[in-house]
C-alpha cells in the first residue's frame, strides 16, 4: 500500500494518521479528507497556510461543528455540502441565529443559497451587513419580504454599497444614513435622492413634484425646501426640519410627522388624510384648504 493509499484508507489506525500528518501538503490533503482522521489533527490542518487543505477540512464529516462553522466564512459552498451541516440544522433549528456573522454573510453571497436561509436571516438576523448583502444579492426575495413587512424599520447605517447593482431594490422605509454609494452604484433615482437628503444637510432644496413616497427622511434638514406637489405618501418625516418649506399641494397622506418642525410652512391644499402630526410644531403655518380625514392625528390647537 502506498503512503497515499494509507492516508486515504478509513481502516488506517488514527495513530498512524497522526504520525503521517504534516510531512507534505500532498499527504495532508488526503488526510484532511479522511473521516477517520483524529479531531486534533483536523484542527491543526484547519490552520494550515495552504487554503486547499483548509477547504478539504471543510468537507470532512469529522470536522468539529464550531470549527466547521468558522471555516464556512472562507468556504461556504463546502460548508453547505458537508452532510454534517444538515444534521446540525436538524439538531438545532436556531443554528442560523447563532452562526458567526462572517460565515452567514459568505453563505448569503452564494447565488444558489436556499431561499429559506435568506428569509430566516431577514426575520432573525437583521444586522446591517447581513441585510446589505441580502438586498444586493437576493433582491426579489428581499422585495417580497419587504412588501409583507413594511412596518419594520430597517437600518443600514454604514453599509458599503459601492459598485453594487441595486437597480430593482425596494428601499421603502429603509434608513440609508451613512450608507456608502459611489458613481458605480446602480440605484433608482428616487432612492439616490433619499440617500442624498439623509446624508447631505442642504437647505432650500428644489424638490417640486418629486416622488418621495415611503421614504425614510427622519430628522432630515428640509428647511425652506420647495416640495410643492410632491408625493410624500407614508413618508417618515419624524423630527424633520421643514420650517418655511413650500408644501403646497403636497400629498402627505398617512405620512409620519411626529415632533416635526413645520413653523411657517406653506401647507395650503395639502393632503393630510390619515397623517400623523401629533406634537408637530405648526406655528405660523398656512393650513388653508388642507384635506383632513377622521384618521388625521393633529393637535386641536392648530385647527
């Protein structure tokens, strides 16, 4: 029997495998694939400076579970193909809640990852980096999930979307504060505008007639902005600065303006059906011909 055959043979004594290990990369590759290799040898091979050896360790059914999950950050396909991983999922239905963030991100970057994994991550692992990867790599799953979970506030602070295709992503209600975009980021013009408003405090913007429906604009500076005839349906404008803004004819139906500064704003002809305006400051605001509904919530002193 050759040395290679002995290293591959599952009948080889574990002590003999231990003796043979770390003599050459070629033999180590074979030993790394042998399910009878002792775990202490497996653990040492996992630290090899040879990535091919480490990749083989990730396929070995005898690799300790914690080590296997750690290797998954570099070898996600091998992790998912390892039969032990499915056994781990059966034994622990919450495994994806506990899996290291870097490993889960590597898994979610795979084009052929199970849809159930993506949905589980959306429901239970809403860390910024994980959400950013899902939106960039599984946009249809994200859009469907977002449609059914629009009430959940999504924060993507400091996510890196440079050189990323987001052209079909639904970013309704998503907090884009601090998100990194560049000229190579493909994103709908509407959401790039929302991103710009959130990240660049500029007064007196000309936003006449723009579509900002469902936009997350909480705490933004829109002082003196021209938003006449704009679509702000269901926009989140909580604590935004809209002092002296032109909001004539704007559609703010079902928008959120709690604690919003609307001093001196022109709201003439605005649609405020179902709008939440509790604690908003409307001192000096023009409310002529505004449209209210029974669901509009506004302090009585402004009426």
